[in-house]
């Protein structure tokens, strides 16, 4: 039985991506995986956004702890990524 996950890279090896020449960059595979996950995240955020369109009819809309918590968590995550990548200096 084949496993759905690729074997981990051994030290000193380089990843190869189907349809691309053998890369010389050791982070290429991780970058590709990140972009795939980012697409999944984008779809999930769009789905959540559609769900929040029902919020104006909710009696707790103005004081919603869930939306307040979520907005704060997203804001914190974005600030941390910007700081880690040095994007706050721009």
C-alpha cells in the first residue's frame, strides 16, 4: 500500500517537483507546500466571510465575542508574520 505522504528528505538531498527541473534551492518544496496551504486558507476565509453575512440579523451582532476574538487573532497573526519577515520596516 502506498502512503499518501512523500518520504521525508534525507540530509544533503534536494526536493524535486513534478514538471520542474531539479531545483537548486533547498526551500523550493516548502514554498510550494505553503502556497498550496495558502489557497486552502483563502477558501476557508471566503467561506467564513459568507457565513458572517448572516451576522447583521443576529441579536448578539454588536457585542459578538466570537467575531471580536477572531478579528483579534487574525490581526495578531498578520502582525507576527510581518514582523518575522521584516515587512514592518517599509
